[in-house]
């Protein structure tokens, strides 16, 4: 018989996920857990079964845009892949958005929602992208208090009925930039015939990922407004008329992207698209901020989900793949390689779900002032730290499959291609590092992070965990001392080191949360695995602060071209 390698397979993705299961067991009250567990189990079954098989089978399916109908009418219809068509009713009925807004379990509703999203994401071909924007738009509209738009859009955005449910896009990026949106070129002209807040938008949106959505939130400059961010306003757009035709919006083309290839990311021309000003005619960037906080949280959740999926596949394969006379799982070096990845994933998961927890408390009106500062600092930190980990872990996961990891119809290369977007969209690593500095300059003291790390690491139950706790604490103290020196050295020094600061804080927090989880696991069920992950994370490097940032000449180093 010729030899054929057995491909990796997945089981129920909730049942098999030790980290998620122990996390919800630790954090949720027993009655809440009892109530939500069937939904997690059901999602885990779908994600590890039918949806995963479809994703692999449809590895090369992509959306397409149909610009004209048979009779020459411009229609710009986007046809999404069969998997995406199936995902929409699933996501709506299972309450991927609704769960957060029904708030059946108060502050734990966000944990429930994001646990569902985390389970679904890795088998969805990045369907989490339109879901994230729908969630972000719901939060943003509710925060504006615009009753008319809330009454029209929120019941649809948060519906569990696929016939009624809407998704939303977020159109910020223009050819002028996605980070520096203050220089956006889209102009808003009043349309008094349609109402006092009615406008027509003219411009180009350069990246719009949820182009099949019924609505979008976008930025434009009302005519006569000054340049800069404060001159932009937040607008609500319904994309299609009752007959389903786009309203003065043309799809120029779909982007040909490295990854997220099932996501129909389009370039749009707005040629008088009807829009409504949501919240006055200024401060659009400020008013759209809740959207970014939510989508950045989604980004971190999806980074953790992608790492977990890669590891689930790699671990299964390691049991099946025989090399040099034994399964890879029995080779000490391969086991060590996977354990290091597991540590990255566990840290990322715990950091991310701490943000989720705080978001849930915030929406339930239970956040303390200290936790408010923590949430504002942790959101960019979690997004940027987990985005980078997602790419690094996916790359190692592909290597763990050898040549098969590089072959498209195994479904494996998607893991890396889809991970690479995580540090780019919703704010790049640098942009989020600068965002952290902004939060710090507005009262976000690093003392809050120090306090959180201290509280988590005090629970350490043995010498190994205590040592990990010390590493986390000393990294945060080092970061805080650096930030104080950098402030004195001037804004350029602070900015230049912002990424090292943010990554150090992110990794130190991950380690602290791992110590806390490990101490609980040891005490509760004698499980030593989280403690092993804490030790692995501690030794792969937590502190990337560079003290000689302030030595004479250090700031000119980066200016040399070669
Ligand atoms: C697949 C995909 C889908 C997308 N979908 C959407 C969407 O639906 N809606 C939407 O609005 N946008 C979307 N985007 C756009 C995305 O949000 C932007 O590409 C991203 O925010 C970066 O902006 P940019 O491309 O202008 O890069 P730039 O801002 O030009 O960044 C280039 C580099 O400069 C760095 N940089 C920028 N400013 C600074 C600074 N001050 N200091 C230090 N470094 C800096 C960045 O970190 C980056 O490394 C999508 C992008 C992708 C890839």
C-alpha cells in the first residue's frame, strides 16, 4: 500500500478548548454559565464540523462584483461565496451581535457574545469583519443618542431574524490615508429637500470591507468646514433604494488582497450618495471612536481565535505525523515548539478577554473610574499585541506542517494570510502605540496597569509562578520609569519608543493574567498546564524597553537611511 498522510481534523471547538472552558468556568457565575453553555457547545460543534469542512473545501472561492446586468444597466452587485451566504443567517440567529445588546446576562453578555464570535471566527473566512463593523456601528449610534436613526437602524443591526437583520460598513479610509483620516477628501453638501440633516456625499472611499451591507457610518467634510479632523462630521448612509439599487454609489473594483479573500473589500465612488448627519456637523473622528474601540476588541478576539485554530490543527497533526520512528508529538523539540505557541495564544486570550470583561461592565454601567482608565489603555494594547502574535504564531503553525503548510488546498496558508491583516486594519501597530500615548496624556496612568499586574500576580501559588509574576511586575515598572524619562526627554523620544512601551505592557499583562489563571487552575483542579504556559511566555521575552533611548545621539540613530 502506498503511504498517504492523514490530514488534521477538528472536534467540537468548545468542548476541546481548555482555555475558553476554564476561563468561563472561572469568570462567570454558575447560573450564567449553565444558561449560555449550550449555545457555546452548539457553536463549537458547527465551527469544528460543517463550517470548517466547507472552509477547507471552498479554499479558493472568492466574491465577485457584477457591474452590469444583461441589458446594460449598471448594477454593481456583489456576490459573496456560498460559505458566506450560509454564515449570515447563522450569525444572526445565534446572536453574534444581538447577544451583546439584549444584555440578558448583564455585564457578562459581552463575554458570552465574544465567546461565540471567537468560536465562529476561525471557520468563517473572516465573516467576523462585517460582524465587527455591525457591532461597532450599533455601539456608535447608541452613543450618539440620535433617536430617529437609532429607532430605524438598531432593531435591524441587532436582530435575530435574517429576513430583517442588517449589517453595517465603516468607511473611513480614503486614498489620502487610513491612519491620518483628518485629511479625508469626501465632501458633504446639504440636501434641504430631503430634511434638515440630509446631505449628499461626494468622494472616494478606498477600502470598504462590508460593501454588501445595508448601511454604513462614514466621515465627510460639510462644505465650508475647516480642514483637519474637527471639520469632519459623522454620517449615516443607507446604501440601496427599495429596489436594491445602490444610491449614487459606484463600486470601482474589489481589492486583490493577500488574505481575507472571502471579504469583498471594495473601492467606492460616492457621487451624491444620500446621507444623514448623525451627531452635528463637527468632530466626526471623535464621534466614530466607539466604533473603533469595538472593532479593535473584535480584532484581538479574532487574533486569539486564529492562534487557537492553528494550534488545534497542529496539535492534531503532530499526533498523526510519524517522522524518525515516532509521532511528532513525541519529539521533544516539536513539543517544545508547540508549547511556546500555546503560551503566546493563552496570554493573548486572557488579555483580550479582560478587555471584553471591562467592555461588558462599561455597558452595564458598572465600571469604576480606575477600570475606565484600564479599559481605554488595554484596548489599543490588546489589539496591537495580539495582532503581532497572531502573525508570528500562524507562521510557526504553517512550519509545523512542513510542506503541507504551504499548499493552498490544505486550507492552511489561509491562517497566515488572514492573520497578516490583524496588525494593519483598525489601526496599525504604530498608530495604536501612539493612541496609547494619547490615552496616557489624558489621565491614563501606568500606575493603573501596575496595580492590575500586582493584583493578578499576588495570587501565585508556587516558586515558578512567583518568578513569572516578578518578571511581569518588573517589566511594567521598567516601562513606567522609561515613560517618565521619555516625557522629560521630549515628545520625539516618547513617540520613538512608543511601540516598545506598548508591547512591553501588553506582554507583561498577558503574563500576569496567565499567572492568575494558572494559580486558579492549580487550586481548582490541579491543572499544571497554564503554569507551564506562563513559564514559556516568561522566557520568550516580556520586556523590550531600551534604556539607552535617552543616551546622547540615540534619537538620531533612526534617521540614518542605511
Ligand atoms: C483587507 C483590508 C480591509 C480594510 N477594510 C477597511 C474598511 O472596511 N473601512 C476602512 O475605513 N478601512 C479599511 N481598511 C483600511 C485600513 O484601516 C488602513 O489601511 C489602515 O488603517 C492603515 O492606513 P493606511 O493604509 O493609510 O496606511 P498608512 O497610514 O499610510 O500607514 C503606513 C505605515 O506608516 C505607519 N504610520 C502611519 N502614521 C504614523 C505615525 N504617525 N507614526 C509612526 N508610524 C506611522 C503605519 O504604522 C504603517 O506602518 C482595510 C484595510 C485592509 C488591508
